[in-house]
């Protein structure tokens, strides 16, 4: 296994690992979005979905811990690459004038840190119940965790809803560049297809952002869950 470790700790190996973990995180983001959109199907559908996940028991926590390990590995790869770049150029440019770099590519670390902060708050809010504990304790008529009411009550707060909107904008920026870079890091990119991959990456990022924005904005403007009151 030593050869594998040595390979992954090179610049190429770190970029590959970052792309691989990024791909899994992106797929999770899409799956998570699809699950969350069930709020539009009503309380019974969303609560049944949440109850089904809970029935996985220890397996659910294994999946959560695996996802956490993937997230941590992705962050460590990012900082490792930044450190390597700084060490490779100890004398910085007198004036930085980005020519081909997009805003998304230049702000990957910033957008990544904002997404990290959002994930911590998201887990504290909806997964662990450390914030809005009164919402987390709600149960529906069947005795299930009332995820629907918890979500609606949460996003009826302008502060909570708008914080999610801001986080999703930065997630979109991060994904738009990260998805395009993934093809190159995995060795799947070809010069004649580069424009297609870049466009597909931006399209996928936009799809995820719009899907994730639909829920908090629909609830905030009382298009969904207007029957739920504190």
C-alpha cells in the first residue's frame, strides 16, 4: 500500500483524489437535492422519506461518516495543493492580473469555506437539532419525525432562508469550476470537447442551485407550507 500512498501524495495524485472526492460529493448533492424536493409532494411524502432513511439504522451513520471522511479528504487535498503552489512560487507576483481565470476559479477556497460553514449549520439545524430544538422535536400524527413542519418552520424565517440562498450561490460557483476541473483531473477531458465540458459543468451547477433554492424560497414566500404556523 506504500506505493498507493506515495502516488496519492504527489501533485497529480492529490489532484486526482480531490477530483474523486469532489465527484462523490457532487453526486451526494444531487441525491440530497432530489430528496429535499419531496417537500413539494406534501408532509406525508417527505416524512415517509425521512422515516425510510432512519430505518437504515447503523448503516445510515456509516454512510454519514463516510461522507464526512470524503468531505474532510476533499478539504485537505485543497489546502495541500494551495500550499504546494505557494512553495513553488516563494516570490509572489507584484501585480496579479488574472487573464483566463474565471471568478469561480479564483474564489474556490473562499467558496469552499463558505460551503463548509453552511454544511456545519445545516447539520446543526436539520440533522442534529442543536438549533431550533423545538422544531426538531415535532412529531406527525403517525408518530414520525415531522420533517415537513421542521423544514417549513425553519424556512419561514427570512434569516434562515436567505442564509441558505447565499450558501447556494457560493455552492454554484464552487461546483461550476470544480465540475469542469474534474474532467481534466480524471483525464477525461479532450481539447475539442473542453467547451462542451465547461458548459455541462455550468449547467449542472445551475441545476443544483435552482433545485436547492426552490425549497427555501417557495416556503419563504408562502407558496409551500402556508398551512404550517408556529
